């Protein structure tokens, strides 16, 4: 994976069953490497996660025909889906501030 394209490809992305079986806390970040909104949110996500080491962070390439994104009904990028024991407990669409992401992580 190159630095320009940090998202997991369709081949590397986990299946919905694998995601549902993840233990603990997981932040799924749906987007693409070329999405301007995704690039703009990158530092806010990294900053929020730096104080939340207990969260597993998976960046997932999304787009037409991507099964995992469709299963979560992703419409806009980036979308952050917060999971506890594989169950969705929160969601942020196009977050721009580290504080809002950190608050969602704390609440979950």
C-alpha cells in the first residue's frame, strides 16, 4: 500500500462477518485515497485517535460495489463507524474537528 492510497482495498478489506466478530473497540473509516473530504479529515482522525489507543482503526476503501460499505449504508466520505464488539455504537459523517471525533470515541 502506498502512502497516497492508505485505504484497504476490496481484496484486503474484511468481510462483514469478520467485522461483526471483532473484539473490543474498532473505528471503521470509509473513504478513498483521492477524496478531498477524506484527506481534509485525516489529521483530525489521527489527532483524536492519538489519545484513544484502545481503538483499533481500519481504513476501508469504499465505492460502488464495495460490499462492506454497502452493508453499513455508507453514502458520504469519510464516514466513521464506531464499533464495540462488532456492533455499531456511533457514526460520524464528514467530521472535520478532532474534538468531535474524540467526543464520539469517549461516548462509545
